[in-house]
C-alpha cells in the first residue's frame, strides 16, 4: 500500500507564562526560540509563530516609562522580524487578560479575572481582537491569516467571527478534538468536534460547511496517559525539577488535576519538555492511520533539552519517510 505524505505544521505559541511572567525574556522566550530555529535551519524547515499580541501591546504601552520594557520590546520585535525574514510565519494569538495587567516598575501585576474573550461583551471582544491584530500586523510585511485563541478558549466563536472576517483571517488553529477543560480561567469543550485533520466552517467551528469562509486546522490530538501526570506530581513532591521556567503557569483546577491523574485525557501533541517524548510515536500512529495533516504545538517558555533532541529525531524520521514541513500560507489553504 502506498504511503501518504503528511503535511506537518509546527506551531509555536510565542508568549510568556501567564500567572507570573518571568523578568528574563532571554531565558524564557528569546534563547529557546533561537535554539529551536537553529535545528529547523539545518533542514530548511519553517514554523508558524502565534504571537501573543496583547503582551506586545502592553510592552509598547509601558516601554517609554521603563527602560527594561523598552529593551524587552526591542528584543522581541527584532527576533520576530528576523523569523519572518527567514520564511517563518506569524499568526495572531490573543490573551485578553493583558487588558487588566500593568507593570509597577519591578514586575508585571497579572489579573486573570477576564482571561477569555467571552469574559468581555461582544463589542469589547471585537475591539480587543482588532486592536491586537492591527498592532501586530503593522510590524510585519506578510499578511496574517491565522489565529489561535489564548488557553484554547475559542468558544463561543461568535465573539471573534466578525473581527476575523474583517481582518481577513480565515484560518483558526485552536481546537484540540476530544479535549475538555473547565476552571476559573479556562473553558472549552471539543468533545463533539470533528475528528478530522482540517475542515471548513462558517458560523460554528464544530459544524462542517464545505463552502464556509473559515478553515479549522486543529492541534493534532492524542490520549496522554495518566502516568505522565503522576510522574510530574512525584517529581514535584521530591523536587526533581528538570526545568525551572522563568515564570509561573496557571495552576490546573483540583478536579481537573484529579481527572488527569485517573484517566487518559485528550491533549495536543506537543514538543514542550517531556511531552515531546510522545511526539514520534504519536506521529507514527497518525502515519499508520493515513492522516494527511499533522499539527504540533509548542511553547518556547517550556522547551528543555528533551525538546531539541526529540524534534531533531522527529525531523530526521519524517525526512526519511518523505513527509513535508509546511506553513499555512504555503499550503493549499488559500
């Protein structure tokens, strides 16, 4: 039987930790991004960077008052413009909680009470989306065509549908088919979404419409074993940290953590830290099942030595099998 060639999308959420952003962006953002790009450059492969435009907007707001933030802003924009010049793609990532955050001269004071666009009214959500989009697009030559909601919180899609159309953004890459999570900050339920590599839709991303304006390219899902989370818990108890990120992530809810410790859960295939150990086996299963597209997610703030080794091994395997790394703008999604 002839093997299908799979289009692989490596998508990175270019952002800081949310609950307590680190002060050293070289450690948490700039250096790990360059470390990954050096591997991609060996094979002339490109990635898609979903840029947290709210963070950039906040840096711009305070940079004239604080020299450190001006330096951070310059470093980030310099890196992003370099990435675009090398053929990597820029997408829009929206974390609207930045509307309620401020810098006090020493650190960011983060307020997560309005973490999702749904936490604002529709007019406010439209305004925030467009403000961040316009600010991000201003700095880049290539048209931004893709969007990823912060924290995978896409629904209700009606909050962003009109703004996306107006901006000419027709690709969403937020959905993780089969995933479900609810907490004080997060809310998403993709259990009834299509189990497909991509689909078109119009009003509702869970409903396929072959003539729809929008395209969903979901993060490829897999079932993550409960033993993964037990290992994390044990390592935390005994302080066996392989990686200390420069910042603090949002903690999962109590019941959300219990669920992960008891059952396999649907999760996005990722190159973050030891999650990257599942990358190749997950891909081989998709390959065996005849999938056409494979969308990986990653966060530079979560990269470790495992990330770089596993992505290099993965690329070598895919090259030998004739698969192709691609970007949304260079693929058939026009």
